C-alpha cells in the first residue's frame, strides 16, 4: 500500500495559533460571553420576556442576573492589556 504524503498546508491547531498571538484566553472569554448571551436570549424568548420586562422584575425572580454574576465570579482579571482587558478564565 502506498504511503500518503502529509498535506504541506496543514499546520498547528487554531488554538495554538491564537496562543502564539497571545489572544487565546481573550478569545475563549469572549466566546463564553457570547454563548451565555445566546442562552439568555433563548430563555427570554421562550418565556416571552423582553429586556425591559426582565429588568422590571424584582431581583429575587431574576435567575439570569444570578447566573451572570456566577459567571463573572469565575472570571479573573489580571490587569494586563488586551481585547478583553486581560480577562482570564479560571479553571
């Protein structure tokens, strides 16, 4: 059986590329924020709430605000520059 030649156009992974540029953590942070925002929009659409109606509810009935605060507690800011203000995801 003939041996296949490796594709010369394939390099490292996209994550490795982002890490090499020093923006992997910022990109991961932004992706998590966008996923959370999409989930919130879906939940609000299912319940028929608008942003205004959601904001008018008492804090004790706003699970979205609690989940947002929980998400932000898991994010540590190290004070360095960057697109995300130096945000790092705590693992």
